[in-house]
């Protein structure tokens, strides 16, 4: 096989991969991670055999999409650090990721799905959590955020918002905005004075995220 033909085959393979990724982002956003892969292949205008050549297992395609979403979330947290008012930075970040949840069903899984052995998820997840932790510390150091708040609380917000969205997405599509407003009010240092219940520990959150994971 000539070098030019080899390069063309590699280009074709990469083009197919990018089309499948773009289609998966759209299909998973609209229908969630349990959407049939045949629908992804149809959207990408490739046959199912081509999809499986690029992504031999469903998990591999899901992880690639979620890694992209996690990278987006990390970028939003990093951008929020440049907001002059640290409270507005934190508030704006939470509002934006919850709005992303409302528009894209894969966003929740990006923070809450468990892929403990996935190299694809490890780097962007670590980057996102580090950026969120920095955003929280900045607001707390300037007394603009309750000192008890942690990144685990934001994950709980996303899980709560998921429940509201799943029940109200069609009947009351704006309900999630009221929930987010109430959750953010509870984070203000000058808000409710009653102590927060203990935040779940890492192991408890891990188990909860596994239990909430969509069945495939």
C-alpha cells in the first residue's frame, strides 16, 4: 500500500471519528447516554460497523464525549476566576453549568458518572475539580461564600437539578431555574444561618454516583 493511500485512509478514519463524536454529542444531549448507538451512526451518516471500528465498546464513545464535556466545565470554572466579584464568579458558574444540564443531558454524567479506570476522564475531571475548588476558595477568602461549601456540594446541586429536570423538562421547563436560585441563596454567607448537614464524604459520593448511573 502506497504512502499516499495510507495517509488517505488515516484521514478518512479520523474524519469518521470526528463525525461520530459530533453525532454522539448531539444524540446524547437530546436523549441521554442510553440512546441507541444505531441512532448515533445514522446521525453521523456512517454504518454501525464503522462506528464500532472507531469505538469498539459503547463505554469508549461515552467516555470520549464526557471527557469533552468535562473539559468544557473546567474551562467555564477557569473563566469564572476572572470575574471581579468572587460571588458573581461562583454564582455565574453554577448557573451556567445548570443551564448546560437543561440543554444537554450528558452534562450531568460528566460530573457524576463514575469511570474510575478511564484515562480519558481522569485529566479533565481533575482539572475541572481543581478549577472549581479554586473558585470556591477565592469566594470564601473574600467572605462571599459560606465557609462550609465544597465542590461536593456543587455535585449535589447537579444531582438535584437532574431530578428536577427529569420530572419537569417538558411540563415546567423553567422549574430548574427556581431550584438553582434557592440552592445559591443557601450558599451566601449572609443567607440562612442554620448549619448545613454534613457533606457526604468521597466514598459516599462515589457510591451515590454509581447508583445514579444510567443502566446500559
